[in-house]
């Protein structure tokens, strides 16, 4: 059970780090494009907004729909940084073998996964929950020893 927990925890923690870093880079680039639009990007934004308005009119939705709200880049970047850090802690906690305190390191990974699932929200929740399951498997296996 310990080996399976390490595999599940490390795979999803590694994926989480990659997803968080990708999200961080993408939100930084999008924020830069929004703050400093060039003429070509500005025309693309206007055309996509007009297309979106046509689609919303056809569907009978107004502009106050949740999909039309502004993206908070600062919040997204904060969640990405914290998520990447917590996934790194989970990865170390799951893979680290400490013979004397074998219960303590998976416990840190479990706390990090639970905190990440709560703090980082829906976007990263699936990866945090899967890493939490792997961390719990390692912790339970260490308790049986």
C-alpha cells in the first residue's frame, strides 16, 4: 500500500507542479497583454468580444453572466505560486523516507494537500485531492509498520 501511495501521490503532485507553473506563466503573459495591448491584439480582443456579445444575445444571456467577469490575474498568480509550493511539499513528503519519523513526513503531505485543496480552489482541487489520497495511503501504510 505504501508503494501505491507513493506512486499516486508523486504522479499527481508532479502534475500539479506543472499545471501551477503553466497557469502562472499564462496568467503573467495574459496580464502583460491586457496592460500593454498592441494594435493587432486589440483588434482581436474587440472582434472576440463582439462575437461573444452575439453568442450571448442568441442564448438569451446578459453580460452579467459569470463567464464574462474580469479575470483577477493577481489572485490567479497567487494561487499558482502557493499551489506549486504546496505540490512541492507534497512531493517531498510522499517520496522522502525518514526511518525514525516515518509518520511525520506523510502527515505534512496530507496537511499540505488538504490546505491546497481548500485555498487554491476548484482549478487545482482535483490534483490536490488525488495527491491527498496518495499521501493518506503512505501515512496509513507507515502506521501499520
